[in-house]
């Protein structure tokens, strides 16, 4: 990315993070004038530091795959401690947090869409402009979905029209006040953006940091899954798998090394990672024994994902080939989603076919025995367990717990610190985290009830 475009991308992020009047007073067209070519627009969309590598970590931080010791917890700052126990306030540091990261992504997407509109009569390449717009819609729809997972209650068709969701910023005018729309409006907008993107994204991309048609289908599957529309979620997972169905054979890995999972491996459909926050730094987040004990001794993930740390274990299985946590879309995730949707639809054999297709690449050669089930319910419970095992530390567990509790699973989360037990009960209002206090102060929007 050349310096001019790099500075422009940084400018967009600063606006999103600060809302500072000195930036807002500048005329938008003075800055947008620097984005006048397809090459310029693509360069901004290739700013993966903003669009791919600052995703929210709350899906893992707030879940139950790990724990912190009392000593580690007490050494953290107020924000990390509050986040770990689902406190009612002060869980996000001011200015630089998950909210600003997400809306920086939205702001970049909106400015690109504005640049496309402003230059559509000058650039004589409708296909290229459509491709640029498709990428922007993908990133915006994905950002809205990520925000809904943190700051709104679980999707429930009966309440989605009335409960508050998130602000849906749909243009590049940062002077426009932020107001919260309903949960239903938020999911509808995320779906609309992702469906627009799917129409014009390419089948093949030079790098999975750029969204492809398969990535759009994968995101649509995620959104519909969270809405508990299992027919649509399964159909979009199937559409995604028609473009990308390769699996990584864990038998080919040197699983005893510190980080055995290759970066950008053949399973990766869309590449992204979360912005690391205190509680899930590798050395602090010890593996929940319940999760660790779920893996069979012949399941190679047990060695590929975890290594000993004192008397416990820490996670080493990121598809980033390092300590940062991958949260992108993979073939394995789509197989598990399609399997779950088939099981819920009573198609037990088809569901287990998908599951066994995946698991044969996860077990030590010669040890895998195909999974069997005699009912849809039995198959579903097996698939849910395998989903947790495969997607550990992908920032998915929080979303799954919210969804499962809407299905009646009754999962209660708990932490014990210095002998005190903190609990998050099913249907608790705590499943919508508090919006950062500085955002509330600047915007006057409604805070989540706790």
C-alpha cells in the first residue's frame, strides 16, 4: 500500500476511534478525493491490519474454554477483571477497544462505498467497481454481525423487533448521530450486506485475507445459524463447501512443536484474527479441564491444540501459527454447521457423514472409528461437542452458548476468584455486554440493561 493510501486508511480509523471534532470539521470530499481509482480502493480494502486483524475477542473471553488463576486475575487491570466476570460496567478501555475496532471497519467500508458512488461515472469499469463494492459490503456486514454478538441479546424472533441492537452506520458522514436500531434491524442489515457481497465477489482470490464468494456464503451461514434459522444456515454452509472443501490432515503435522497449525492452510476460507485482550493472552488463559478431557487420546487435536503449563494446559492450536487467535472461516466450521443443521432436520445419516468426513482427518491414522447415533438428538449432542472441540479459541463459544440457551440448553457460566463465585445464568441480561462508557457519553445512546 503506498503512503498516500496508507495515510488515508489511518485517517478513517482515527475518525472512527475518536469522533474528534477537528476531524469531523474537515470536509469529507477533501479526503475522499484521494481515493479515485480502483487501485486506490483495493489498497484501502487490503488494509488487513484494520479489516482482518482487529476482530473482537469477546466470543472467547466471555466463554468457558479457559480460566485464570487468582494470582493472574488480581494482577490484571480493572477492565480485564471486570470483563472476565461479566461485570455491569467498565469492561472496555476508553477509545481503543472492540467497539472502536468494529466501527473502524464499518467506517472504512462506508468510505469505499462512497468513493465508488463518487467515481462511478469516471471509472469505466463496472465489473471492477462491483467487485470493490462487494468487498466493502462483506466487511460491513461482518462487522455488524460481530457487534450484534457482543452488545445485543441473543436473536429471538419473538423479541428481535423490540430489543435494542446496535447502531447501523450506513454512510460515510461521521457527523450523523449514532442511534441503536432493533436486533431484527441489525441482523437484516448484516444479511443484506452479505447477500450483496455474494453476488459480485470472485470465486477465487489471491489471498484469503480478501473475501471470496465462499467467504460470503460462510458468513451468511454464521448469521443464519445465530438466528437459529437452521435451514438457511445449512444451505449457505453447503454453498460455501461447493467452492471450498479441502481439509487439513492432522497426521501430516508435527504436532509436538509450539505452534503446529500452518498459517493460511488449505482449510482457511477467510483469514482473520482477534485483537488480543488481557484474559486470553496465552500464558494467562489456562484450559478448562472439562474441555481438555473431551478429546480422545487418539484425537490429534489434543496434542495439536494444547501443551502443558505447570499442572494445567495452554492453547497452541491457532491457525495463525502463533499465539494470536484465528477466528476466520474454515472448511471444518462449515462441515460442522451443515452437520448440525442436518441433525436438527432429522437427517441423521447425512449429518454423521459430514462429521465423520472431518474427524477422519483429526484422528491418528488407523484409530478412527466412524461416529454412530440412533436418533437426531443423540447426533445433535455429539455434533455440538465436536463443534466446541474443533472451534476452541476461535471466538465462537460465546455465540454458541447464547444460541444454545435460546434452544433451552440451560448453560450457566461461572468463575471462581478468591473463593467468590460469579455466575451468568441462562437468559441473563448479561449476555449483552455494556457498551463502552465513553461511547454512551459521546452519543447519548441507550446503555444495555444489566
